[in-house]
C-alpha cells in the first residue's frame, strides 16, 4: 500500500523537506520525497496497519509553518520516478516539539539545556555556554535551571536584560504598559495573550510555528480603556529560541506574561550572551494570505537581483519573478507602497524586459490642479460651488503644498485629503464599517499606446468634489477612494490582458499586506486570474 502526501509549501527554502526527511529516517519504512516548485510530495510504502500508525504519528509530529498553505493525502497505486535531492538551508533553525520533550524532561540529560542538537528539526548549536554578567561581573551557575531562575527573578525585580546574540542586541524587561503603536512584546504564554490583545486561532497558532514570527494584533478594548491608550496595534512574538523559551517558562511561574522588546540601547545591569544568530520574520496575516514583511532567511542571491534597478518597484518585481520562476511568462505587476514610488509594470520575454504601463504624474501645486479642473466641461461651475459651500476648506487647500517627489497612490490620496478636508483617506477607510463606497473616477487619459499612459488626476479629484458637495460623509468617501483604486487596477489588468495575453498578475509593496487591500483584491480579481506574490523575500524591502 502506498500513501501520497501533498504539501503546498509557498517558500523556496527546504526546511520543511528536511523536517519530513528527518522524521521518516526515524521510522522503519520505505519512503520517497519529491518536490515540484511549491508542491512537496511524500510517498510512504508499507503494510496497511503500519501505514495507519505512521500516518497518525506524522499528524502529531509534522510542524506548523507560515509557508504551509495546504495539505492532502490519498492512496496511490504506484510511486512516480523520482530523482530529487535537496540542499540544506543555512539559516539558524528555531525549535520543535521534539526539542521541548528533551529539555523539559527532568530524567533527560538535556534537561533545561538550550543548546541541544535535534535530529528532527535539524536545530544545531556549536554554542554550549550561556554567559551571564551582572554589573559586568560574570556569574557562574551549577546548572542551566538555576541560571534561568536567576534571570527571571531579575526581570521580576524590574531589571532590564541585555541579550547579546551573534548578530544583534536586544533589551527585555517586564511590560508595565504598551507605550507606543506597534511596540513589539514577547508573550511568555500564548494562553494569556487575550489579556492585552484580540487574538485569533490562526494568529495564535502561527506565533508558535517553526519560524516564530512577529505578528501584528489589535489591542483589546478593555486593556486600552484601563491603560488610557489611544492607538490600536501591537506586535507580538512568542519565544523564538530555547534560551527565551526556558526564560519564559520561569517567568510564567512568576505570573509575568509579557516582556517589552527594544533594540535601542537601554540602561541594563544584567547581560546575557550566547553566540547564536537572532533571526525571526515579521509577517502579515490576512484572511486570504500570509505575507513576509521582514525576513533575513532568504536566498541572498536575490539581493543582486533586487539591485538590478534603481526604482524600488522594478527591483521588487524582478525578485518576485525570480522567486516564482516567471521569466518565461508574461506578468503584470502592481507595486503599491506607502513609502516609495508606485509602479505598474509589464514583464514579458516577448518584449525583452520591463515596461511602464502607468505613471501618476503628480502636479506641481494644488492651485495648478484646480485651474486644470476649471478648464474641463462644467469644471468652473463645480469649483465655484465648492468655493461657496466650503470657503475655508478651499482657501486652506489652495495654500497647501504638494510633495511631487512621490509618484504614488499614497500621494494622490494625500492630495484628495487636502482638497476635500478629509483625515488620512487610507486610515479612515480601514475603520469604515460599510461594505461599499462611492465609485471614484480612476481613469487614464486617452491614448493609442498601451505603455506609459498618463493618469487623469483631474477626474480623480472632480468626482471626489462632486460627492463632497452631495453630502457624502468622510468615512464613506474615503472607502470609495480606496475601493475604487483596486477596481481601477483590476480593469487595467483586463485591458492589458486583452492586448497582450497576460499569464498572471503579481502584487508587492507594503499595502499588499493590509487586510482591506487584500480583501478588495480577492473581490476584484476573479478566481481565474493567477495571482503571484513574493515568497521568502519581504513584500517591500
């Protein structure tokens, strides 16, 4: 009897393959591993009773990974011809359930030893010592357990620990209060995360995944009110290595659930040194996907690919093409960024590279933009009505400056916010509870050419003024601006596809990791469209 396991693993690293291989090496059975891009196949051949036992064991032993998208199991009649070999990844591993079983068992020689070598997850360490200093004087301990009890006691006393790793320093101290938006905190026990944050089953599980990522959570309303906090977001991480895990175990005994994590120099009397690299990704978890926001563990060859262009949008697109092996395809890419110039680019081997589809061409001033609106049909009447109804808003807008160095939708939304007297359009749209906003005019100026088309900012602002005059309230209008943008790029994709037979559409830039943008993309792009994203490389570097 043969079982075929199919794992959809959206990463180019081989960590999950290595883990599967290490598990099966421990079992007396015949198995084969094959990989085809994102699909990892495991074939196990044995007697039925043995296979059932192995299947049960695998369900308990296989880890959760942020890259593991899907899983399927079926009985097959034969094993395909396989000639697959994998190379080990160089990044430091975290830890697995097998590691914990060894270090938490008082009967094991590795009890409380954070530097074990694990045969399953491949975690290895050449480091064998945990060096602890108080007031620069080294302290010796009889065993690891005593050292972690000492460190936990110092945190309980309000001391700050300086943690020195091979590649960086961080500072840990007891969290008294979340001080600023997106502050990063270590949760020592995920079961108590709800004390300060609004958790979800998916996010809580991912915190404990192989990669031990940082994930953004919403602060819960009770905590915000009791602590008089005005902002909403906090970044959370669980124990990322065995040193921090064992420290967390001791902190739990002292009812300390959260530590603040700072990277700037802090005053500290206690220093902990161990020469292990500190690598954990930061991810965005949305309803439809998981996106890498920060990551050190990717093929460093991609840095050369990224540096092949000066424009961030094209650099990011080239990495995306490489990660997804799309050099023989025709792909339309949308780079949507809050920080850099946006880019709407088409790649095809048929045209020998990249071309720009749209540029926003930000005007020099708001007064210049108003003059251009007045030159259009009924534009002068529209502006006069706006002056009469909102004289103070109009005067303030005319006197405002435009940053025309940033060619992006972010800047267009800023201009619209200034003219229409709206708070930040994007932030306001995120807080809107409505399902739909008004359709804002996102248009391109008429042109016979497919490439380098000019965005019609006049229509973009005119439609917003019309809705403002009609009494559409701020949140609804803001949602309309954001929602209409996604439908605009969807229509643009359809137009390019009609003329060029595009194989797929790709997205990158930090906006892609936002829940509202993610939902709108899923809604606007039909299920037949092939969507691509970065894999191990952050969606915006």
